[in-house]
C-alpha cells in the first residue's frame, strides 16, 4: 500500500488517487499533490524602482513628478508617502498623500524610504 498524504482540509487518512488528483472520501475534497507548495511560491512580490521589496505599512518616496489625473495637481519628486497598502490591479499601491488625498501609485515610480 502506498503512503498518500492526509487530506489538507479534514486530515483524513483515507485519501485515494483518482488520475492525477487525490480525493478525500470523508469531506469530498480534491487536490493535486504539490499544488499547495506551488501556490505558496507564487505569492505576489512588489518591488520598488530600485528592486527593494515593499510591504504593507512601509514608507516610500516618489522619484518622478506625477500628474494627478483630472486635476491640475502634481505629486512632486521627493514627496514622502507613509503607511502604504499593497493591492492587486493596474496600480500596486494605495496611499494617502498630504494635500492631495487618496492616491493609487505604481511601484515603478517610488523608492523605499
């Protein structure tokens, strides 16, 4: 009898193979062995313009003048932004800039402070 891993959802030891998947007969959970490790390694990493890894709550500095869409305001070079929040989408960073308000920035236009 082969040693199959227990079910990741209910920890049942009665798992069996069904083609390339494993199946738990107790909770009906199906999974591909090794897929959890691959999903963990696919975690999104956001890097600034210089290659430093950014995290939620970091402070960053703007490295390029950025025009604010729909306004005559400009975020100047050297503007420090505190307490950033990383998000998925077309922009990587949600933040609040003093004097301007809520903004969405791309990580390629900031450096870690």
